C-alpha cells in the first residue's frame, strides 16, 4: 500500500532503503522516531515533569499547537508548540512578574528545552521568548483589556470544557495568578485569574502567582 505524504509533512518522516517484491532497492518514508524531552507529548493538555536549574521540580503543559506566530518568517507556524508552567514558580507584583517571566525564567529551564525556545509575535509589535498569557489567550475574549487583539489567539487547551483556568502553587493549592494584560480602564491595575478561575483586575502592586508560557519549535 502506498502512503501519500504532503510536502508540509515531510519533516515528520525519514527516508530508508528497502527492497520491493522483485528484490530491487526502493526508498520508503517512515515516521520519524520522536526523541528528547517532548517524546511523551502527543496532544494539547499533555503534561510532563521537568527539573529546573535551581533543582525545583515542576510540570509543563502543552496548551497550543500551531497558534503562535514565529518571529522568524522562515519557520512554519504549524511546528510551534506552546507550553505553560502548571505551578506558579514565583509570587510577585505585576511589573516584577512580567519581567521575571520574560527575562529570568528562560535561564531556569533545562538546556534541552531552552535551546528549542523561539521568539513569537504578540500584539503591539512585541516578540517574546517567554511570557505571561494574556486575557484573550486564556478566556477567548477581551473582558477588561485590549491585549492580543491583533492575532486573536485563544489557546486550544482553554477552549476545552471543564479545564481549570486557575493556577496552583508548588504545594498544589489554587492561587491567584497574573496575566500579561493591563486593565484598559485603570492604569494602576492588571488582569489576573483568581483561585477559582475567574478573571479579575487588581492593583499591580499586589503579589500574585507567576506561571509563564514559552514556545518551542519542534520540526
């Protein structure tokens, strides 16, 4: 039986030499063996445990495939996998939480993960390697913000029924956590998800949980 392979799927297969019924050499394409830290990630919602460089253990969850747009135009959007940390790794004010997610978090990830991270485009001509999710990306609409209006990403994981919007701390207790979006009606407040999964706005000075996202390119 012949297997048809689209050009866009060629990266998922490797050529091997085989013999046909007349003992003549032919080239066959077989699915590429998946190796590395992501080998047990098969679908949106899957989680794996990782060990950070500071020796803390946490889980990362696949929340979207082919949704974020790579900053480098030659990379295929379909190969971009978006992950989010399940447990809040820090408890900080909004400004510090945003900087920590964007600048510090990547240095805590294992090298095998960080070397695959790519920058992706977000609203207002910004690009991120690691970032807090926006209100739109979690809830699928702008309730109190205008963040992410350009690409309208609603991560596939949060589109499912009965998935938790809230985050947990390292002891698995539900906690409030910051989103990336500022409140459009009050400059001193920003969007967050409370401990039962409801979107709310709070003063930016309040320390809430930090659960960053990152995107990797898996050919």
